[in-house]
């Protein structure tokens, strides 16, 4: 067996299978999650609270998303997971808010319901 080969002699003979290493996706530990309604075409404050069941994520500095933060529909926080244009009713720390996002997931407005 040549130097630098990662297999041992036993693995080469088929007695010990090679160890497979699983890669885990980065889970963005700095991302904040919050509960939200489905995407709406108009302000969402009037939605019933039992419809606020989806998990969304944002890249802001605090638990409450703010103007200019990006909203993501899934992890990891990558451009393919950015929220489309619309409004969500969200729940953060026991208070409901309406957030409006643009086509790039950017929060353009946030209001308490």
C-alpha cells in the first residue's frame, strides 16, 4: 500500500469498512426565529392568532425583527431562503406585529398589531 493512502490494510482487504463522515448543514446559531402567519398580500394584523404557526428567521441583532433586517423562510440563512414580497403577522415575546417584506426579504415596515 502506498504512503498517504487513508485505508488500512484491513480496510483494503474488505474486513473493516471505511468510516463515513456525515456533514451537517450550518444551522446559523446567530439567527433569530419567530412565529408567523403565512405570507399575505395585504397587512396581516387582522388574521386570527391561531394562524400564526409558521417559523421564520431573521438576521437582525435582537429577537424582534427591525426595519432593514432580512427575513428567511428556512435555515440556513441563504439567498434561496429569503422571504418573498408580502406581509406576515408575527409573534415575538407575547406581542403581535405586522411586518412587510420586499422581494429580497428586506423588512420595509414593522407595526404593532
